[in-house]
């Protein structure tokens, strides 16, 4: 029997039109953010952007046909261009190419439709309850039971059926929502699969499993990295009894898509999909480093507030990201991972080993 979808419900009232920024979010009054959303672009900026787009189109080819060849020939060029930011008009396609999700889609025709239409999920009511909390200020998701909310429901429901061990956890909505702003439902679903199952980088499903084992590992690693790279601030955190779980959990669970400026989140996601989760550590450290002088002066309550509300100038991607790129963490991250696994009986690896066993059967 065909399962009733969220599409079948009556649409809610259409919200009154409001001024939107170039990403589709309702503009905040008196917004003077540095990302250029509140001012027109100059002719020079348009020309520069057009040149960037032409370079990217040549690099990826029609529909991504030249991408793998170009990456093999000029990996350093690809890395440099991704760090500078993928052109917004090509972002959805490039994200699929660098994440490995395009290959998953081509290898699994009809699977997404089967999951959405014919399967039942134990998480359906939880997903419906949470949908309105995902990017509520974006025009695509504002209308109750509108196309954005329907698509978000379908992607999350499909994943909860595809991986019943993980099912659905609230933070997943921000990942799926971000992807849906740049690609179709089916493409967004397979990119979510690529991320959580580890098509290119290490699997991230541990972010959403019972007990959030991968979140715990990442917070352990980040705590040690703060003490290593920012010893004065790390000592102040110890004195004020501040630990990363008080401010950084959402950074990892939503990859900065929950409460950070959207233009910054996109630039982080460009690098995240190509280089992996270490960019989340680097950006977190860069934020703390940029604000360290002010943070070391604050007592507990003000410190907690500051760590959840960074100043606008710290959120400028052209300032923050070069600082993040300059911080080296890869070697120490691996050492800290091994140390964490020794202390915790390798609980984080259990999900990965289970998945490998399934594939070998």
C-alpha cells in the first residue's frame, strides 16, 4: 500500500512577500554585513565573477565530464580554486562531483523513489515536527507544507529508511536543507549518503548514532587542539570550566550550517566536501584565535555568550578562512583519534567496521 507523503497535505497560507538577500533568506533590517548582500555589485565584480565561472566551466566540462581528469592532472589548482570559493551557479554540480554522490546516484537508479514512496519510516512524525525549524528564514522552507518542506521531508524520510540504524536525528535537517538549496531531492539524498557513509572521506554517521560517538571524539580532539594552538585561551577555559561541548557541538553536527552566516557556511562547505572534516577543526580554531584576546578577559557567563555569538568581523570568510588554512592539524588529529579510541574501546570505529562487514557479505 502506498504510504501517504507530506505532499498530500493541504498547503498553508502564503507568507507576505519580504525583501530577500541573494541566497533567498529574509533580510534583517539594518543589516550591514560584509558579504555584500545589502549593496549592489560593481561592474568590475561582475566581470571578475564571470571570469571565475568560465575557468570553472572549462575545468569541470559539460555536466562534469572533465572533472576527474582535471583533478588527476592539476590537484593543486583544484584545491586552490575550491578554497577561494566555488561559483554559486556551479556549486550544486561541483559538490556532487567532489563528494562522490554523483557516482552513487548513477549506480542506484530508482532507489530514492522506492524509499520515498513505498517504504515506511518510524521517524516520520519526528521529521514533520522538526521541518519548520530548518532554515525558517529562507523563502524555500517558509511555506507550511510548501515545496521546500515537502522536499526536506522526503530526503530525511528516505535516509531514515535507507539507514535504519541511524534513522533520523534533528541536526540532519540542516545538512539536507543546505543541500536542497543547490540540487534536487534525489541529488541531495545521495550526497547525504556519501557524507554519512564515507564515499570519499571517513564516514560521518557517528555524528547521529545513539550517544553521538563521533561528536564525542571530535570534541575530545578539539579540546586538545585548543590547548596546543591557543595555550593561554585553553588555560582560561580550564579556569572558567569551559569545554567544547558547551559551544562547539553544533559546529560538527551541522558543519557550521546552523547558526553561522550563510555566505560563510557555503565557503566552509566547499572545502569540507573536498578536504574533509579537518576544515571544521581549522575554522573553529581560527575563530577562537581571532577572538582570543577578548575571550581571555571574560568570566564564565559572558564567555559562553561570546562563544555562541561571534562578532561580525570574525565571520568574514576572506579574513577567517585564510587564517584557518594556515593552521596545521592533520597529523595531530590522527594521533588524538588513536588516543581517544584507546581510552574508549574504539567505540567510534564500530560503525565503520560494521559497514565494511556488510559490504563484504
